[in-house]
């Protein structure tokens, strides 16, 4: 699910408890109520979950401008 304060929060905490490094795509989750979303993000951060956005994730995955897809992604998906 994408409900930050329920599904995402519980899954992230379970993964951390089991030794995983956890990253949450902040612009990929939400809640019906923005206050619930904000609270979940604060709690995830306080518990050591790394919060990233889509652009961060994309460029971390391709690493640098030498990647074959760098120019395409830069032109098509980055605002």
C-alpha cells in the first residue's frame, strides 16, 4: 500500500528490525490526510529510514553521466 502512516511505516520498521537498510520514496507515498503523511515522514526519519525522492533514486541508480541512459533520463524525466 501507499498509506505512509500504516502500510509503509509498518513495512519499513519490519525491514529495519530484520537488518535491512530502508529507503522510502517520499514522493511515492501518501496518506488520505496530509497530517498523517507528515507525521509518518517525521517518524520514519526519526527511526533512521532514509527518505529520498524520485530524482535522487534515478540518479543514484544510474550513478553518473557515463551511463547509457543518462542523457535520455535527463531530458525526459527530470524537471
